C-alpha cells in the first residue's frame, strides 16, 4: 500500500513500512538493479506511446523525444 501526501502542491508517494523493510533488506546492487529495470520499463512505455501517437516520426526523432521526456527536457 502506498499513501500519498501533498507537499508544496506536489503529490508524493509514501512507501509503507512493510515495503520499506523489503527494500532495506536488499543489497545496493539489488536496489540498483530494481531501479534500472524500472527506468527501462518507463522508457519502453514512453517510446511505445510516442510510436503509436506519431507513426510518421523517424526512429531518430522517437529516440530523441523519449530521451527528452526521460530527462524532463534537459536532453
């Protein structure tokens, strides 16, 4: 279960105690692997959505826009 709270108008997800205990039991390498898998999943979902919304875009444009969205516009 994840609770949500508002801070400065932003919604922040709070991990419950049970999940926090699971994550604390993981090694640094395991936590990094989890984070990488989540990043790859988010990237794949963004790319798939862009491909479906813009079938006329080239692979280069799709990759660039995906990178931009993943980096919040800093790329």
